[in-house]
């Protein structure tokens, strides 16, 4: 998580941009991202140079011999008057040609330009970014999260970052293979796709392929997963495996840079409203039969151009609710046998409208609904307090039994501070999933249990965990506040959903 000191440094950098005349929040984020990318580009080049000296294996250089002055470690030492023309006229043009010609990444970088016109502001920005811990853990993602929190539109269109440990749980549950094609119809900054790449590196690295080396910035020893067992799949991974869609160009640019920095040289990133009528025309040619895996946290209350929604989606579920439309879309995007892990608001699990029940019926009766993971309501704080769950399902097949798991704690406090705590059900959820057995996991007093599909049908396809879980109540002088709040939240969500449906029916 981002620390108080790091917040102060980012706040100071933000203030410098505003005082320097750059007041559009998206522009500020974009410019900071470009400069972060420039620094990380150089850090990765340095790591590869060190590895080459150690292993005698060559690598594809990011900077040629006559472009060494374009590296962050070189131009950051220049004076203000020298630095501005180098960064503006040489470094940014280098960005625009830094990926293979015709690639999606090059498409998003082709109009990249330095908006900083004041030499003094550029020096301050570069000096501050040089101090950010970009190589420590998920610092880049934490920085994006904090930067996004400064957008006045963040949260309105569902633009808040999914916590990395929740993404990783979803990836681990699906266990992607290096031959898969993985998609995200609401990619944002690319967090799901990046975690798939990290999973592949960790899973397909031999013991001999794990390298321990000192971080060039912190001096700490860290493990580098080389993915040496992925050699036969490198071309597929670099340019065909990862597909992301979003209708926010800035988010896509950040996603493209994020993936490139994680070893995906040419990510298939598209500017596209995936709910629109024209979306199928933009399907990647590699996914003509559909995607093998889709991971998503689609917007819950996003803005919707109802007139432009694809008719095929509305035939399946007539609604204006983006969370329902995205689930139908994901089923369309998956190939037969393809799998998805998707975050949904709790209302999807128990909503009583015809659209809600019809969608759940489709998941249970026409596909294989594999799991419903209940998440605590504070997972997305401080950006949103909505209660959510994870649906895991396969396109086609048959639903016999559904795995339920009650995640009551995720390793962080459930208030706006989200500070680390000891209670954490996430590892237990993954362990229970990997060892699941519907014949054994029948005790509904436990966190993990199975429910037969026949019982779900009898309950009007209700998928809320509280419908099936048996709780042991110990006599106390007071109820647990968190339990009461969660129950009240669920009741309030259901009332809100029903009122919204009623308003839509009344026109």
C-alpha cells in the first residue's frame, strides 16, 4: 500500500504541475506516467545489461549506441535549459518508435508529447520521480491507484483500481496457460493482464531459472523469475496472448506501458466501448473462436449509451445495468469451454428483477457456474464501499454443484485507511478451491462449501452466500458491528436495485 511519505511526495509533485500551469488531472497523470515509463525503461535496460554480463546472453536493446543520451540516467543530470529540448525533441520521439511498427503500443504512443513547457518544472518533476520507489513490489500500481484517486471522475464511471491481491486470487483460481488468449473487456490500467504475466513467469520458471540479484535502486535482494520454461511460447506471449479493451484512451496508454514494462512487448490494446454495437468488428484475429480466459472488474454504475448497446446483448438481458450487460458480453466473448473470473456487485447475486434472475438462470442452466466468492464490503475503499463477489464460470457445460467461499477479511482493514492486518482469508480461499471436493465440502458452517444446482434453482437462482451459509450464533451481550453493517448493506443494496428496476419499468 502507498505510504504517508509517498503520498506527500506525489502530492508535492501534483502541486508542482498545477503551479506550472498544467491543471487538467488527466494530463497530469499522463505526463507523470510518461516520465515514470522513461525511468523504468532505463532501469530495465540496466538490469538486462547486468544479466547479459553474468549469463553472456544477448538481449534486444531499448537504446542503441547513439541513443545512450536518451536514457533517464543520462539526461536527468542535465541543467534545466539543456534537459527540456532533449526530453521534448529526442526522448518523446524515441517513445513513439520504441515498439514494433504497426503495434497497438505504437498506436497509443504515436501522439505522445511533452506538455511541460517550463524547464524548471521539468527538472522538479524528474527529480521527484527519480525518488519514487518504482521497483519495490507493486509500487507502480499503488502510484496509479493514488493518482487515479485525484480524478474528479474516479468512481463515477467505475474507474478505481482492483487491489492486486484480489486480482492474483482470481488469476490463481483460473491457472492460465502460456497457450491461452486472455482478455479484459474493461482493462483500465491493465492490472489483470499484468498479473497473468506475473503468474506465468512464476509458474513457468525452473529452479535454475530463478535469479537473485540486488535491486539497482534499493540494494535489496529480490527474486527474478526468468520464465525459462516459456521459450517456446515467447512470440505468442509478446504479441498475441493479451487483449485489453477500454474507452478511456489515457487508461489504455497507461495499460500499454504497464504491460510493456512487464515483458509484453506488443500488447493487443484497443480503444473500444465493448458494449457497443460495433465491438465485434474489433475482435482480435487470434480470438476468432473466442477467448480462453477473461478476467474483469467491469464498471458497476458506468455511463451507458443505451441506444448504442449491441442488440445481441439486449436480447439476452434487457437492462441498462452495465454489470449485467458485461456478464452477457463476457459469455459472448468466451470460446466454448473458456473460463472467466469476474467481479460483480452483490446485487447481481440476489437482485429480484427479471433481468437479474434471467442472467443467473443462464449462468446455472446453460453454462457451468463454478464458484461464488463473497468479498468483504471494504475491499474497494476508500474509492467505493459497495459489497462485491467474484463469479467463476465456464461457457457451456453443465452446473452440478457450486463452490461458495466466505472471505470475511482480506489482510487489510475494511475502513478507508486499508492498513495491513493479520486476518486474511484469501490464502485459505485459494487452498480450499484447489482441494475442493463437492462430496466432502458439505458443512455450511465452514467458510468453504458446495451447494447443489438443484437447490439454487429452487431458491429462484439466488447466489448470495447468506442464503445458504449456516452460521453458529454464540450468545453475547451485543452483536458484532461488522456483521450488522454487512447485513444492513446487503438489505440496502437490494432495495436500491429494486427501486432502480421499478424506475426503469415506469419509464
